[in-house]
C-alpha cells in the first residue's frame, strides 16, 4: 500500500532523486545554506547559470557546471589531493560534467578516474561545498569559470591508488597543513575546515 503521508513521501523523493537532474539540483541549491558568506553569494550565480540549456557542457561560456570530490580518510585527518598537471596546484579530484546532470555521479566518476580508488564511499548525499573559480586560458580555449559542486567522500589510506595522466602527483595531505599546501587557497581551506569539524 502506498504511503499517503506527504512528509514521508517527500523525504523518500529527495533521497532517491537528490541532484540526479537539473531540476533536483536546483531544489538542492535553493535549500543549501553555508556558514561561509561567499557560498551563499555563489548559490544565486549557480541558479542563474542553471537557466542556460547547455550549462552542463564544457563548451558553454563564460562558465559551466563541474563536479568534484573532497576525499577524507577514515579518521578525518587527511585528504587525498591531486597535483593538477595543467593548473600546477594541489586540488581535490574533479572535472567536467560533459552533459551529465547527475553531478554526484560526475564527482564520483572523476574521483575514481583520477585516483583509481575502488572503495570510495559518499559521506553524505548532500552538497558539501560550492565554488566558482577562474580557469586560465589555454592556447585552444579561452579563460572561463568552473561552477563547481563538491561532495564529501571517504576512503581508506590503506587502499592503493594510482596517478592519472592529468596529474603530476597524488598524495594524502593533512588537513592541518592545507594553508601551506595550497598557498592559502580560500576554497580549499573552507573545505578542510568543514571536514575537520565533522570529527
């Protein structure tokens, strides 16, 4: 017999459909609140971008949706970062949606491709962080913005990983050293602070 309690039905809908389509991503962003003021400003810009039909494609300019994974170890003390070959910076794994509106799957796929980890688990099926940042111009593509939606994942430091072609290096880094490692990257410091507060 179908449950007629609207509150239970709505909760079930949210769990089954969280961020799997543009529409559910919009719902999640409208509900998203951060203690960091810059994220609340970003949210309005995300919602405006999501009005654009091709915003999930990498050729949509001046910006497009990306998904990434902030991966922490079981003790919540370290995060697995990639030394991005093109950007020459320590960053969390992530990448382009390429038309896929399920940004959680995008983040998961990119994390697996860039780390080789097979036992990644999602810590929480909610948005962990949002950020808008500039990607420098390349010879074949102009400067543009990544509207990045981040999810929190967990993995064991005992599992073997591999360095992808997109990276110079891949390593577990202490959250406590994030400022030094990333050159005080505000976005990375914000995620480290959030992750650290969970433990």
